[in-house]
């Protein structure tokens, strides 16, 4: 399954609670923190909700 590398590039301060909760559910804690998730519809929906705060790249991890 494809993987997505998601990086927080802008703080959630000043944005609505649901956007802050979305960042928390994605596992993003601080600026420039990156997480890797499977590419699924639910993850894509969360990314779309906070697309102005994150940077998304296809993961190049070949360990699997």
C-alpha cells in the first residue's frame, strides 16, 4: 500500500478546534514534525481539511 509523508509546516494556533483535533489525530505535534500514514480515503480527507497547514509527499521508504 502507498504511504504518505505528512509534515506540519504551519501552527494550528488561531484555527478552529476541529482543525486542531485533526492535526492531533494525524499525530502531528510540533512544527516540522513528520509522520507516515497509509494512503487511504480517511487520511486524504483529514489532509484536505488541514491542507493549508501541512505538506504532503509520497513516501520513498522501501523497507517494506
